C-alpha cells in the first residue's frame, strides 16, 4: 500500500463518523519501490492531500523530507526538489505489512502483502 492510499482512507465502522482519520499505523514493514516521476500528476494531487496527516505519517515512518506546510507558491510553480520528495513519500514508500487502527473506535484494519483489508463484519456496517 502506498502512502497516497493511506492518506485517502478513513474508518467506515457504523457510527464511527468523527476522529476517524488518519488511521494510525503500527507494526509496519515498509519497502521502497521505484516508480516513474510525473511532476504534472503530483501538482494535481497536492490540493487533494490531507497535508498535516501525510507529514505526521511520514515522520512516524522516519521520513523527514516533507516540509510542515505546502510551499506558498502557485501549484504550477512548485519546484522539482519538493515534487521529487513528495513523489518518493507518496508513490515509492510501500507498506507491505502492518495494521491501521481507527483513533476513534479502535477498529483494526490489517495490511498484508501491501493490500489493506478495509472489509467490515456484518455488525460493523
């Protein structure tokens, strides 16, 4: 699972509709997988990201290359160094194994072989 995916996931347990994002990562095994760099795609992604959550998650994984805030420049003028760092975090950092836990209801979503299991039991829907 790429970190871009984690930045889009939230808990969907019945009645869990506050404080359900971001899911807390634990027991994580990560690996780096090189992917093609596409600066234009990254520019379209920046406004869609929950930046604070992304930075906190990256820091928990030991990644400190992202700034605390998105640079105060127009999206089309974001520099290549920023975009390359963002690319590495979003698309080249893969969580292979681990758990994601809802900070509200404590429901655990396992990650196995890079795939998050977001399925719920009948009583949780």
